[in-house]
């Protein structure tokens, strides 16, 4: 189990990313629009830099929903490999069968 503080920090970042997503997208569109003047693009970049750092999606860490583990993460299941194996062994993941040969 990961530290509670790390899990909570990540949740806070996810909320910030969600709340600033529209504003960030608009500013990035203006900043990358080559038809606008250089001054307008630069002004958009400055406004983008004023947004909170934790509102950038790149700062969110993929963590297991069950244990909070940051590594060995399966995106499709939002779960770490260890949690997946445990739940699979108990028969709680539909369609997952532990292999044996």
C-alpha cells in the first residue's frame, strides 16, 4: 500500500487537471496558432505559465485504484500487476484465468 499522502496528492492533481482543462486547452491553441501574431502567442504562453503547475496533465501519476502502487500499472484496468494477480486468483476479475501448464 502506498503512502496515503502520495495517493491524496495525486487525487488533488487529478481534480486540478480537470478544473483547468478547458482554460489550458484554449491557451495552448492560441499559443500554437501560427496565424496569430508573435505577441499574441507570447501573451498566451505567459498566461499558460501563470496557471498552477499541478494543473498540467503530465504531472498526474498513474496509480493502482486498489493499492495506490505507482509501478506495474495496467491502464486498461487501472490496477497494478500485483493487485490484478490477487483479485484474479480470488476470481473477482471477469474473464481472467490464472494460467497453468
